[in-house]
């Protein structure tokens, strides 16, 4: 996973999986890179081959954490694979996060 902070934006890429084995690290690494008042967090899911309920929980926890710092923050999910898109729709995360193609 790569995390790049550019001003008030955090870009996350190269997420191979977001599951029980790495969900806690995913959250803590992004929180550590997050500025005091983030404007946007972009999470590139185009390489994510596996997302489970722990990964879903990590995304929700990250959104809550970012909103504690800035209620107007935008957390976008970019380029999710078809299987990831299905899970995002099933869990209704598509109503919490803007989902955009790459």
C-alpha cells in the first residue's frame, strides 16, 4: 500500500486486499498520514482483489475518523473492481462514499 499526502489531500493506492489481516494497519497508516484538517482522501481500489467485512469496517472507521477532523471531508473510492463494487452496493457503502472510475 502506498500513501501520499499532498497538502490537505491523502492519496492511497496499491491496496491488494482490505481484509481481516490488514484492516487495522490500513486504518492506522492512513490516520497517521492524515493532516489535521483533511479536505479529501482518495482510496484507489483498482488493484484490490479481496474486500471482506473487516475491510468494510475499516473504510467506515476511516470515514468517521476523517470527519472528526473535518466534517466536510470527502473520502472517495476510486476504480473498484467488479467484485468490490458488488460488495459496496450490498453493504450500501455506495451511499456513504463517492465511487468513481479511474
